[in-house]
């Protein structure tokens, strides 16, 4: 059974508004038929947990009302949320990651631990799928110099991804190679990727925002 078929309700706890909304949006991309709740504080989360059950809970322990540098405070907050939602799967996504904290989270009962730094849409999706297969998944990553995002309200997430990959391709790399690369990454055939690229290119041409070279 896939994780998409198991998850119907998700809770995202993060005091940073833009980051919380970004994580909510990433969950919406992965889960078509899911309701995602976002809250700023542990107190609001606990209030919500007293009324509703959640299949998956994403936690940023470095909240404004706690000391984000205190391992004790961070782990206590995580443990409290886990204790109040024992039937949920718990995922920690944090900007202040450490191997020590990841191990402690595993002991608490968290099934996934990820660094916000270097967490791309592709690795986020990979993380979500792996938490359904493994006992514990850890992503402590680093920024990569070759990652580039081109975003437009006119494009779907896949169209944005192929446009970004195509724009950032090295000299001498053919479009066919990029189609195959994204096909492997997304689990689709290269012909479908080419279709997404042509659709995206047409949309950007139409609104006058197509970068030169595409």
C-alpha cells in the first residue's frame, strides 16, 4: 500500500510562516486527496490534536516560543507532540539539524528527520515515500551549487522542474539527455517529459517570460 493511499490528514508545525506554507504546498503536490493543516505553536497543535487525528505530522522544533538552540527544549517539544498523537507518523524538518538530535528523535518514535538546507522538491518526495518503507529515514543534506529553480504561476510543478533543468544544463548536453534524466528522476518516460517541456515553453512564450536559450 502506497503512502498516498494511507494519508488523508496532515499537520505541519512551524512558526515561520513562509516555510510552513512552503511545506504545506509540498505536501499538496504529493498528496492529491489530503487535507493539510498548518499551525505556528505547539499549544495550537495540541489543541488541534485534542479534536482531530492526523496520519502524518511534520514538526520544526526550533519554534519562537522555545530556545531553538537548546537540545533539551527541542526534544521535549517533539516528545510532547508524539505523546499526544501516538497513532500518527511523525517527521522532523528543521533548519538546525544534527546527527545527535536525529538519533534522539528516532528513540522518541519519529520516523523521519530532515534538514531544511538542501531539501529539494525531489528529495522531499523521496523522503515521504521512504518513511513508508523503512523504520527511520534521515536526510541531513547540504546545498548544491547546480540546483536552480525557475517558477511561474502559469506552470505546473513538473513543468517548472523541466524548465529549470533545461535552463541549467551544461554546454553540450542535449535536450534528449535532460528528458531522460528527469524521466528517471520522476519515474516517467522521456516522451512525457518532452511534452511537459513543450507545454511549459509555449506558456512562457505566450506571456512573454520565456528565457533566452530555451
